[in-house]
């Protein structure tokens, strides 16, 4: 272990046994540093690198998802005389702007009124029941949302918060996107506290209606902030969003927006293509988007052709498809455990050696530029923008970070001072893991200094 790394770990009272490290230049035949590298470790959000590798390798960086709008009836004088069907494909990036554009295109076809229902069909992904409270009891936070065949806007309601100037003044809240039938009950007040971990004083709960009740306080010193919530399950969220955006587009609906299946006789009216996988992975890894990662893993489940394919649980099949993809590439997977592909898990495991060899293999793949450019750059952007800010290594590491209680991890690529690139992996699983960031930064600086 490099002396600076050992010193930082000692200061945090973290033993070597709780640390796994693997470093290898991309042009070298063997690692330059390997510590407990074959131990299965919880990687937290670094697991997204595995999901991204499997997605690129299986689907390719230009892969897109197609959302289809169809009907089994006719349009007469601006009226669709039956139901309209929106058929999902598992698109991870069908946000409010894209949904709105799709509905405006429908209006452009001359449809002013739908006499039946708008039926949302997410059956492309057959999924097990999902409990958003299961991980940490915070089921209203979007990161706990599960995948869905017709996921919309990442199942996320964005709340722009504007504190008052004086304590006890009301906090102004603006909610986006519009959700028909959802009431935001704002009881937030301004406080005189310092702006440290400001979101700890915010509370949210869902009441019948549905009504999202916001309570607690926001310090005036914070200025405007953004918070987010998932007040509805994905199917209900999509229904509320479509109802609101169809009305905004000037459309009328006699029936309701509901979940259902599309009849075989339905004819396609419109299709919407998602951004390419490369763009979606960039959004996932730059900002560690758990919803996208879960969605990608479930999409990989639709490609699985193994013996258990009849199980039709796309999350489980996606995990198997990912593990088999790595195994087929010659990577060691005996200690690999995938639960959701996002790293938001207490049971996911991967050895540093497996991650390191996977990153070396990615370096040789034709989609290597898309894979690496999707990673945060230390000191510059994404979730690594505050790392190595005042270091000569700032801007030289494309690195994915991962954080859970008891877990701190990094993995990616470092360009050293001699323009030689290295794969770097470090994972800490220990109650004091939160104090290991300085040790990880010391490792990145050691590699940048061409010490290996």
C-alpha cells in the first residue's frame, strides 16, 4: 500500500482487511498494485460500471428504445372514437419534454379529443413487486423507485425551493412536471440555521388524494435549492403526467388514463426514439442516476436467452445476463452478486480484480470512448467535481464514485504525469468508510505521480 494511502487509512482507523485495491496500467501485463483484490466487496454506485459495460457490450452505444402510440379505431372530425395506446419499450429517458412532444405530435395529426381511454402499456418489462421503502425506509425519494416498462420522467417530481429572507417566512415551492390530481401541500418555512446539510430538515409524506405534504424548514442562507420526490408508483406517475400534458397540449379526454394491454389489432400512429444508449449511460454515470441503472438492468433481462428465460422476472434475468456477459468475456465472476445494477444494495458484491479487469477490457472495446466519457472527471464535473480540486491530478481521472453507509468506493481511469493511463479501483467496506475519501484521493494522486 502506498505510504500516503496507508497513513490516511490509519488516521481514519480503517484496517487493511477492510480495503480492496487494484491498479494496472492499460498497457501492462499485470497489476502494479493489488491488495485484497479478490475479496467480494460492496461497491455501492461503482456497480453502475458493471451495468454500463454489459449494456454497451450487449446492446451497443447507438441502441435506442422505441415508444409506440397506437389505436384500434378511427379518427373522425378530430375525434379518436376509441382508446389510444402508449406502448412502452423500457426507455430509461422518456422525460416530460419527450412525452409532451409526443402528445403534441398527436394533436398535429388532427386528434383533438379521445372518446375512450389513454391506455399505458408497460408490459414489455415483466417485473417482481417493488417496495420503495425496502432499502432505507425513504420510499418517497426517487432513487428508491423501481424499473417500469413505460417509465416517465425518471418517476421524479422536481421541487424548486425558494426560502424567504426572514425566519418563519414561507418557502415558495414550484413543482415540475405537472401531475394531474396530485396536490403539493407546502408547509415549509424559512429558518435562520446555517446551510450545512440543509435537506435533513425537510420532511415529506404522502396522504390520500394523493397529497404530497412538505414540512420542515430551509435556511435562508441556502438560497434557492432543488429537492425531488417520487409521490407515486411509476404506473400512476405516468398516468398523472400524461393526463396533465395532454390537457396542456389542448387535447380533451372523455375517459381516463390507465394501465392496460394493447390489442394485437392496434395500428401504429406515431413512434418516439430515445436518445442513444451512450447518452443515457452518460446521464447515469455522471450523476449516479439509480433509476436509469435499474431500468438498464431490466432491459438487459429482455435479451436473456439462458435456461431461466421463462422466469420472466426481468431484474433477475438482467442480473444473469450481465454476469454471463462478463464471464463470456473471460472475467472472474464467482464473487459477483448483482441485485439491481445500481449499487443501491446491501448485498451486491464485486471483487476489485473483476472490476479492474473489466475496465481493462472496456479500454479495448470499440465503444471505449463512449464508456470513458460517461464517467465523472475528478475536480471538474458530475459526482466527482469536488474531488482533487486543488491537486495537480485534478482533471486527470475519469472516476466513478460510490457511497453508502459503511461503503466508499472509486473505480475508473487515471492519466499520469507521463501521459500513461491506468485503471484504478479502491473499495472500503467498514463502519468508518465515510472517512476514507482522503485515502482514495491519495491513491489517485499516487497513480498520477507515476509511482506505479
